[in-house]
């Protein structure tokens, strides 16, 4: 697994798309400031999203990501800062 240098914007855009796909909604309806649970993301979907983010970023992402970084913007800041 190689690590990519990603900007906060790249990670935010990718996460919005992935969350929208998991929830089967339009990306425009996914707020980067909303808490994952408020968006309707289940714990299983959160675990899947974490694994997908590891593949996308090349970083080791904590399995508790959605609890430690509860919004898309929070996760984007964390990943871009690594």
C-alpha cells in the first residue's frame, strides 16, 4: 500500500462521493459538516468506508474513525494532515 499526498479538498470530495454511494443518495445531499450518524451511515457502512479510505489514501485509518472524526470535514482534515 503506497501513501498518497492528498489535500483536504480531495479527501472531502472522495468521502462525499463514497458516502452518497453507500446511502444511495445524490452527492449534493451529503453535507461535509454533518455527523456520520446523522447522515444515516450504519456501523457496517462506517467500517466499509474506513477500509475504502485506507485503500484510497494508503494510510492506516483507525477503525474508530467515524467516532474520533465525526464529520467528513473532520476526517478530511485528519487524512490531509498525515
